């Protein structure tokens, strides 16, 4: 094959496939078609249709991103190693030769059906992901920085889930501030959030004889990152993770807002496999705290949209009002 391929795709558009991509496409005799398959502010997606050397047709999903946030393959590989029926197998990833500071990711192309996967098989696979595998460091974090969109996560290794969560949240708040500037009302609430709410809700998970074994979480599991791959059974897969080792309830914070389409059925089905962590009486408040971080993710990603900051403010105010005394006798 030549070092570069120019392909006339949909509506007469001409696409140039970088040599770095051509080098890793498996057993390709011909690039049949390339077409756009979506775009965001930080990445674009393509469908690459090929004819293999043995005469078969194969289609690939290809994402191209600019900057340092092309780490999807590393998180997906970690998930695939534990639950290979729950995400695509990453085929290849690397840096483009013809576009400076641009990176690509390749996996099998799926024809998705609209909607979120049915809850029974989806939650069984999710529970299997969380309860299998072990953190290579025995700690919370990840071996590299992962990205929620173009939002870098603080994946530093920590022995304590409280420390891991708090540092990750501080990082998100700093990125939001760097992009959108100070927010007086939000900033005024942060001392109570970090000094009272988090110390009240998270240490009880790891004290009084309780422990948390780090679980590998997807890290950005909203309805836009889970799709149906079998129309008849409505079974699905997940993709585009911001993976790290965390508390197994953390992910469910992203299900709390109705906008993400994971209804109470998903919570109940998940907890039919994995019980709520003790102290169970704190479960809903922990879920609200985890949901707060995802609202702040959105506030950092879409820094001109005040609604996400307001959601975060409302939740912090509610949690601060509930736990204004911080750690009290009987909760340590």
C-alpha cells in the first residue's frame, strides 16, 4: 500500500488516511470508503470501510483528537481485559504523521440501535467489571492521565478513596476556573464541601472495620457512552471511557440526573448484584456527592453554560445544609 491514501467518501468528500493509520489497519487490500461519523469540540469520528486481503469486508471506527487527551484506548483496553463482552477491542492507536499533535484510535465499527441497553445484562456486566480485576497498585487512581472529553482527570495513585475523590474534585474545579474564571457563589461553598461534607460521607466507608477494594470504573458512563448493539436483545456495550480505579458506587453518580436516561430500574438491577456499601444510610447522599462531580465535569467541559454550575451549587448547598456539623459522634 502507498504511504498515504486519498479516498472519495460520502457526498464526494475526499479523505486522506494518514500513513500511521494505514500501517496498523489489519490485512487491508483496499480502502473502500471513509465517512464522517460525528464530531465534538475536541475530536472527530470517522467510519473506515475496507476490503481485506482474503476478500472480506471490514469496517472500523476511527477517532482523531488534537492534544494530549487521546487516551481512550488505554482505558478501553483495561475494561476489555476484565469484561471483553462489554466494550470494543481497541485495534490500534497512535499519533498521526501528517497532522501535528494529533492522535487516532481504531476499533471495530458497530451499527448502534437508538436507546440505552436493557438493564438486566447491562448491569450484570457492569457489576462483573467492578467486582473483577484488581488495581495494579492496590490503590485508587490510574497509571496515566485519562480524559473526560478534553477534561484531564487527576489519576494520581492514592491509598484512600477520600483523598482520591477530593483531589480529583479539586482538579475539576481548577480546570473549570481556568476556563471560565472565578465564580463567587460556587467558590464560597467549597470550604464546607471539602471540610465538612466529604469528611463526613467518605471516611466511614474505610473506617470502623470497613474497607473498599478499588474497582475499575468507566468514569464517564452516561447514556451517550453506552449503546445497543443487538436490536433483538437490546444488549449493549460501553465506550469512550475516562477509566480509573475507584469506589464501585462512584459511577452511579452519573446516573442520578434524569438527563442521562439511567432510571431507577438500572440502580435496582445493579444492586441486585452488588449491595450498597455500608453505612447504607449514607447511600443517597454519597450518590449525590458523586453526581456533583459529574455536574462539575459538565461545567468545565461547557464552561459558557451556567446551568451546570447552578446544578452543582444547588447540590452543594443541600449537602452542606444536611451535614453542616461535619463529622459527628457516631459517624467516625
